[in-house]
């Protein structure tokens, strides 16, 4: 049971870190790239971050090309 509780705690910490990083990047202007779509209504909001997904894909692809010695 302790391993399960530790796993849940770790997942919670990671989710909090990701949410904090997302808010920080949004304040820096990274959340509104060309290609991102936002639909808003009175009680509904939908965000489609296609530009951000492409940028992150490019960064991770370039990172995976780095030699293992770095």
C-alpha cells in the first residue's frame, strides 16, 4: 500500500509542476503561438494548441538527436 500511495503522491506533484510551468509559459507568451485556436462562449471554452504541439515536437526531436555523451 505504501508504494501505491507514493505513486499517487508523485503523480500529484508532477501534475502540479506541469500546471505551474504551463501558467508560467502562458505569461511569457508561449501559449499563444500561430496555429493555436481558441473558441470561447459564455459557459464553454476550447483550446487547440496545434502550434505549441508542433514546437514541442520539434524540440523533443532535436533533443533525441543529441549524442548520449552530452
